[in-house]
C-alpha cells in the first residue's frame, strides 16, 4: 500500500512541477509573492521566536518552497477567526499553519495532507483529572474557530455536554495562561501545540491519554486556486522525497513537533 501511495504522489509531483513554469510569476514578469497567513501564537508551527522574528515548522517549509520556485515569501500574522476574510480580501493567498483539512474539505483548495494530528485535552499536573470523564462539571477552553472547537461542538458534542462551560479565546497562549491561573480546568488543543507547552513548562501540565479527534494538516488556498496549490504541492512532494522536509522537521522536534506524524516522508521510505 505504501508503494502504491508513493507512486500516486510521484505522479502528482510531475503534474505539480509542470505547473511551476506558469505559476512563478503574476503575468507582469514580476516574481510571485506567496503570502502565508499564520497564527503567530501557534508553536511549533508558527510563532514569534526569542529574537522577535516569525518562526515555525510551517513557515520554514513555506520559505523553502519559495526558495525553490524563486518566489518571494511573506509571512502574514492573522487573527485565526479572521482567516477567511484575510484570504478573500487577498491579504494572504494561503493559510499554512497547522491547518486542519478534516471538516473543511469543501471550503478551500487543499494540498495533500503532510502531517497527522490529534486534538487532545491538557490539564494541570496537580489537577487530579486523569481522563476525559473527569472533565464533567469542569470549565474547558480552546481557541476560537479552531479544529479543537469544531471537534468539541460536532464530533464530540456528547463530551462537551458534560462540561460546566466551554470558553473560547483568541490564541492558545491566552488559554494556557488561564489554565495556569486556575481560571479554567482544561485546554483542548492540537497535540503539537500541547507538546510545545509541556516542553517549555516541564512538569506543569499533562495530556490526557484519550484523544478527542484525529485529523490531518494541509495547506489551504482560496477555493478554485488550483494553479498555486498544485505548484506548492509539487515542491512539497519533492521536499518529502529528497529528505528536506524531515531535515526541517528535526529543527523543531525539541519544540514539540512529532517526527512520526509527518505523512509525506513516510510514504517515500
């Protein structure tokens, strides 16, 4: 099965790279600019580093894609709940930041998935909560317009019905501050982000064993923008095949990125 999938992706790679010649400029002999919308408080996929610069696994992937295509790269920090307006206005031309495909398949033009992800629940290490059942009567927080919120409201509505309250916040930094202060009892979050906070605040939090949902990340373009999508996808597949994606991923492993969750490199093993 893995060989079959690799063959399919290789075919997609050929078509993607064939589109590059028509996708590298905007028709005015000027270099195309890939404007990537990202949440600046979503480590390890997108964040502001200690030097005050935009950083993250997804931004590093996008930077390498642009380098190979001779495109300009622009990282555009956005409010996550305003991502659709940013895309529709042309302020960005893709959303690339731990962006979940599942449940949004018809809303954007997607690349193939490149990272498996689980939505998990994080609690304080001293909370005494050891399972999802222990969240009954508790206050849970997550990011507005996030895949975690979508999972809790739709696929896990049964679980959410047991909470005393489900609160939303603009970003996960705020959510973890509320968790640390005791204002909320748990945070529903993607496992990569959870691992980042566990790594940077050792001993403060634990991830409950049972995941809320499983999903896959891709790069989302405005509906109908197949030209740009296939060009980017072709280079992503190339990066997976030549080992570059894994090399970049290893730079973020200590920030919570799970190497075994990379989908594309595994298909080319």
